[in-house]
């Protein structure tokens, strides 16, 4: 028995995808041309499967900031903040994030994944209780494991189920920390945050909101769902990522909580990994400035999201419950999702396949995501490709009821 034999069934499925030449989990980007186009497997391709929500990865000011920072401060920090020091730019980015969110403290992590690991594991330890939405991102589940708190899952987006579970825990000692996301990344649905905030207040719990997919997307100034829902005062911590709207890599947490700086010496995913390199910090800071200065990016993004959602719904696809930059079509099976995805790619459109356990309710999803940088013509082209491919594969009604309406 070899060490990796435990993965044999999965390895066989993976090999099949590779042999079919259509493995959605290992797509070769030969060249990236812009936020919306790339050469994939030698073919010019429209990108509809990135998290480049504001299209800022090619923004001239963002690129210039990254280049200048590399020239001035080198390519890497070569170590962690606690062992090897904090650069001025780390502090400046933390201050800029705190300022953006109107909070006292900001803390930067090396990825969004680590921000969740670091905050969740440090806030809730042995004897405490974490209450997680059942559809939480893997980083939230992994953060829960790292901290040894007792984990209770509640039904996705159900304030009633959360309240029931908190009621049952009412006499238990320990802190209770609730974690929810702004926009959920698989179906693009949003959390009922006002109701969750009311439950949090009723039971004296703490609330962490992961705005990974909602920063730069929702809210009057782009801070996310907590801003849109008007419950920022109830969100004890906001966590998020630099890898989507902010066009970089990294993660953050902001809070008003007194004494939050102690997290820098108790949060292992903050302490025991190298800090972000100067170019990335500078690019993120420049992207944050663009996000704040150009609300029209958010308007373009949301108009594109609505256009794609409407177009795919009219074709007869079953989608998530509401338009958002993530637009997922529910496929009848993983095989259908693979087939549809591969045919779209061959036709010059890059999307994503999402499968259980990453997806809710065991769904097979063909997941698209839009950018502010898409033109309406690109969105329409994508919708037409969905129509052609869907009809060709027999995965679309020939005359969908909605299209006729
Ligand atoms: N939280 C959520 C809700 C996410 O969807 C993701 C990544 N998609 C992360 C955290 C992790 O962010 P990163 O990829 O920047 O590590």
C-alpha cells in the first residue's frame, strides 16, 4: 500500500479529465492579455471566471505603484513581521484599511485564507463556541479547526436556526463568535445580515463578517454587505482579501475592539509566515485608492452582473437566487458541468466548474464571474456562447419560456 493510495478513486477521476484534455482544475494560461482576455491553450479567450471584480490588475497606477515599490524596497521581505520586522508600507496599508472602514485597528495577513485562519483561531479558543454558516468557505472551516473551539453549524442564511442554536448554548460558558460571509462565492447569494445582527445582539455573541466577495461590490462606498445592510456597528470584525477587488494577494481584518493589537502575537497564521512583499502591498494600497476614488467601477460591475444574470435566466438556466458578480448555472450533474465548461472553453470562453464538497447541497455548478472591465458587448458575446453551446449539448430548452416572455 503506497502512501497516496487513499486517493486512488479521486486520482482516477482526475486522470480521466487530463486524458480528455479538459481539466477545469489545471487550466494553462499561456498569456494574460488584460483583465478580460487571455491566451488559453493557444486560443484567444474571453475571461468570465476570475475574481477581478474591479478589473484593477492592469490599472496603470496600480502597476506603477508595484514597480516603484520593487525598485525601492526589493522583491521580498524574506520573513515574518514578528521575527523580521514590519515595513512602513505594511503599516500604511493597515492604516488605509482602518481608515476606509472607519475602524481603529487594521491588520494585514499574507492571504485571505490566512486572515480567516488567523482571526477565527485567535478569537475563539478552547472552551469558546464558533457558530458557522453551513456554506462557509474552506478557510473559515479550517480556522475553526485551528483554534480548538467547539463548532456549531447553522443552516445557510438562517437567522432562526442560528438563534435556536445560540439558545441551546445559552448556559454554556465561553465566548460565542458567529461567522458569516457577505456574498457567498458559489451561488452569489448574500447573507441576511440585519437579521443576523439582531440575533447576535439578543444572545450577546460576537459577529465576524467575511467580505471577500463583497468588498468593492456592495455598499454606498464599497465596504461590503455590512455597509449596505447598515449593520457595521454590529460587525465586531470585518475580514477580507486583496485577491479579488483589490487586484493583489493578501488578506486583512479591521476592528474597533480595544486591545486588538494582541492578535499580532497570538495569531499563528499572522506570526509564522512571511509578510507580503513591497510590490504587492503597494499595488493593494493603490487599488484601494482606486476603489475609493472611482465608484463608477462598482456601478459598471453591478450593471455587468445584472446583464449576465438576466441573459442566462432568459435562456432558461437555473441560477443562484439574486444577481451578483458571481453568476452560477446549476448543472444536472458533474459530467454535464465538465462537458459544458469544456465546450465553452473550446468556443473561447473561460468559466469555472464548482463541485461538492465546495458547493452547497451537492450542486454541480458552472460558475461565471464578471468584472467592471467587461464591455456590455463582451457580456452579450458570453451569453450567446452559453446559448449556442447549451443548445448543442441539449442542456437548454430550444425555446425557453423566459426568453419568449
Ligand atoms: N474567504 C472567502 C469567502 C473566499 O471565497 C476566499 C477565496 N475565494 C477566501 C476567504 C480566501 O481568500 P484568498 O484567496 O485571498 O486567500
